[in-house]
């Protein structure tokens, strides 16, 4: 799989930030936007080009929650674990999602359909408990609403296909 | 309120303001705006009615919100289906749609005007002054409310020293949590020698349960930029950064737009307002690390490194970003600066208490009737905030605690409700202002579980650099976890307190120094709850899964099949006329049965600290009912 990575996609990003001090995090963000995740091949190439040791890059990538070293699902489910959501039953929402899609937090389904993550707070506390699927926020959830929104999503997608 | 009392303007231009804050956007407010624009065009009234977007009004609980000016009529929980009626009745026939008015939860009375709603009437909005009233995507709206006047006043009429003096005199203290004097901070940096100083806006709002920085950046980005340029002028900086959480894409988008417009209007960039002062701003998106809210960690993150804090001194004012003198201010502090310059230090310092001047913004959430963003003068009591503005606890539940200041703050009990809140009174009570998260908890919240929740957050976000925080929080979390699992032992509470004090005293940065606060305050105010868990294996609030069981009271069960059908693991057994019984071995304690059992039956109980009663015998389980009875 690693061989078919198109490394030329890196060039414009490298060019843009070449002279900028401390642009590593911004570069990683843009690389991830292009490739979907940060593979070893991409990071090794980056390390050579910007002359920063791979170990240091790895240190930065693993420090921040938003960088991913493995491929992620087509749909990203983020369940909010903020305080307001916790107080209004957020842990039961996470359990319901886990039951519905059959994976636990931090995992991706084998068919790459879903990745399940938790976030510290999405800042929509008045709608607690909440989750976000891709870009859409679902608020005032109950375990039942979770089941409905996930199965409705599936149905819609099947119709599209 | 009867319709006749609602005055509707009959002439002039009317503005329909649709909230596009994050809360309302997630309940389809962009579609409502689109439908309004389309409908108004179709009706041919576009020349007298204008549709405008605004940022967050703070009353997210009632979203999506639509306001019609100049009359100030407030419509809440609007849907796309309501749009034709608003256009036909209100905009064309001048008759407001009473059905969409806000209803006072206490009196049930409909309230037509924005300013009459208790939630707003009892607030004093200084930092949030423009939020919800102006379109954050056009600079003209900001200019129309006096925007960039303060910058003009500072740059053309005041020396940097005079600006610093004014801010010092105002008594403004940093709204990021610690409450250090903003003016003094600027003075340090101003007095540090050398060119190449940096001015940084900290928008890395990581506290779960706080969203005020996000709302300000989304609803009024220019006020933050204006405050930042004034600060840069005061300290003598030519370059700055706004560090925003990457989880806030809308805030980033509106900031970029605002920066571009500010540059076009000569309020940022080269030769600002025609003077010799130059200042450039970059936006840096965070990559998801809570600790980056800490000053020195944030600087490391901008430099492209792991966001780990370093010991101070040297303070950033002496040696900050790339070794240059740097000032870091919170979004709310910067948004306050233009008002202080415009209206003067005397006006600002007349608000608030002796040592905490001005207002405080809180994100009021949890089990409370009116969730949202609120602003009150320092010195307001918790009772005023929770009951007068927040509308109290819904569903007839009793108040238990209020958590203030997020993972760094503490849980305060009912006895603290009359406490006038400011920076110092909160620290005295064991909590802190923090970023201003205020989460209300009712009787169904377990305080041990709450402490465990916050600690699991801080433990997870601990960067690992210093030992007390890395290992101390881990050990504390292990103890709390075992208590919630019913495996706590005598001496655990004392051990927790000992560890907490150590971690507090010896951690390197604010994260570790404040992480024990939720544990210490819950032990201080709710010690009996810890003891119940440890001694009697009982969770009085019925939350800790290992210590509870769900049970259907056979005397109350109407065999209605609702819980039986909805149980996700098919653990409920019974039939149409057969009283339902939960199979305790299959039950995953998800609580679905409790939440779906109709309140008039109220048959599902949470049992803790005692054995589950045996199910009734087969003959006792049959329900005989007359026709039409039951479901």
C-alpha cells in the first residue's frame, strides 16, 4: 500500500513553508488534509526535506490529538465527552454508538466505513448530550436517537449507491 | 401577553436577524435563513426587509433564534416550516406570530421582546456587547456600533504608556483564569528591551463545558482584533498570533475574514490608521492538546514543537516566543480592551467588586432550565445566576452542586449559593474562575463519579513532563476508579487528599497545580458520598454502574411493553399482560428502561447498596385489566 503514495503532493506544501520558522504543525495539518492521515512514507519524506529528525516529527505527531498515523473511516463519528454532556448522560450515548457500529473509541471498522472518536468538548453544551458525524452535529441525544440517526444514515447512503 | 401589546413597526426598513452560532447552526438555522431570503424575495418585500446573520445570542437552549428589528421581537425554536407564517403574518401583515414567542417556564406567559426575557434582562453585557446584534462577517456592522473608535483614540491621542496606565487603572484582570492584572502584564512587556516583540491572543479554549471564546470569535471577531492591535501598540509589538482550537472551524473562518477586512480598512497591517505603527497578525490553528492553553506550552506549540510547558521565570514578557518578549492575553480580556479605552477606566472600574472589576462571562450548562452564555457583573451571587437567569433546575429535581472553572475548578454545594462571585471568593471556596465553565448538577449526579470524570480528563491531557502531574494524577484516578467500582478501602479518602496536596504543590504548570481541585472540593463538601461508596458499596445518586441495579417495581408495572421493546440487549422479559422483569445477568445498565418508562407509571427503580428483590411468581405477574385501561 505504501508504494502507491503520491509524494509529489507534498511539494507545494514544502515550498510554501520552506522559509518559515516553526511551521511544522501547520505543514502536518495540511499534509493530513491531503492524504487523510500521516503515513510513515510521507513523514519520512517530510523529515528528509525539512531536515528535522523523524523522531522529533513523530514526537510532535503523537503529542497532538488531531494527528493520525493510521487510515481512518469514511465517516467520522465524534462523541462529545464534555462536562455538560457527561452530566446529561454522555457515557450512555457513547455506549449506544459503540453498540450500533460495533467498534470502541479510537477504532475504525474493518470496511473503513466508520471511525469512532471522542472529543473533550465541541462547545455546543446547551444541546448536550451531543455527537458529530462528519460535519453534522446531533444534539439532545438519547440512546434511541443514536440508533435512529445511525441507521438512517446507513439507509440514505445505500440509496445513494 | 396579548397581541395588541406587541407594537410592530409599520414603516421603514425591517431587519430579520437569524442566529448562526454553532448551537443554532446544528439545528438548521442556515436553512431557515435561506428559506427566509427566498420567501421574502418571492413576496416582493425585499426592499423593506433585509435578512441578516448574527453570531451567538447565548441562549442556545432556545435555538434556532430569529429576531426582528427594530421592534426587537424574539422568536425561538424556529423551524423551516415556521418561515412562511413569519413572512405572511409578521412581515407582511404586521401581526407577530405569538406561537413562536418565548414562554417563561415559571409563569407560562409568552414574552415578545428580547429585552423582557428574564434570561437577558438580568444580565449586564460588556464583553458580549455585540454578540448576536451585529453581522460578524461584515466590518461595516462593527463600525456602525463604534468599532475601531477605541483604536483611533489610542493610536492618535494616547502614548503607549497612557494606554497601559488606563488599562491598569481600569482594574482589568486576565479572563483566561488566573486573573493577573492585564495592565501590569503589558507594562512588563513594554519595559522589556528590544524589537521583535510578539502579541498573542490565546483562543485555545480547551475546557470541556466552556464555549465563550468560541462564541466571541464567531459573533464579534473584530472586537478581539481591535483589542489585540491596541495591546500591540501598548507593548510595542509589530507581529502577533491568534491561537485557535482546530475544533472551532467557524471561528477560524470568521477570523480570517475579519482580518482581511480590517486590513482593507487600514486597521491592521502597515501604517495603521495613517500612523507609523505597523502590526501583522497570523492565525495558528491548534492540533488538539489541552495543555496548550498554558502560556509557555502555547508558545512551544506555535514554534512547531510538542506543546509542553517550561518553568517560569523567565516569564514570556521577558523571553517568550523565539526568545522575544511576548504578551499573551485571553480572547475575553482582549474583547474588553476597546470598551475600556472608549468609555474610560473609571466607567469600567465602577462595575464589579473591590478587587475584581468588570463582568464575568459564564457558560451555564448541565441540568439547568436555561443553558447558554451569560454575563454578569463580578459580585453577582450563584443564586442569581442559577435561578434568576438560569431558571433553576428542570423536571422538579433538587440542586446538588455547581462546578465552576472546568477541570481546574471545584464543585460547590448549596451552602455556597449566596457567595458573591469574583476571582478571590472562588479561590477561597476551593474553586476558581478558570475559563468560566459553570455546570449545574442535580441530585442524580454522583460527586465521586464527577471527580473521577474530571481527573480522567486532566490525567489524559497531562503532557508527561513533570512527575507529580504525570504519576500523581494517574494514582489518584486509580483510587477514584476503584471507589466508583465498589472496591474502595478505608483510608482511600485520606490518601487522595495527601496525593492531591502533593500534586498541587509540586506540579510545573497550571494544569497539574489545579487538577486536584475537583477531587478536593468534592471531598470537602460531599465526603459522606465517598464514604457511602467505600463502606456501604452504595452510590446514593444511582450513577456508578458497578454499584447499581435497575429493577421494575411489580406493583407499578403496567406491562405496557415500552421498556421491553426498547431494551437494547433484550434483557427485559414479559408480555402484553405479563409484568416485566429485568434479567440482571443480561442487563448492561444503560438506563434506557428508566428513561422510557412513562412518568405516570414510574415503575423502573435504581437500586444501590441493597439486594435486588426477587421477581414475583408466575401467577402474580399476570395483569388483568378492563378495556381501554393501561396503555
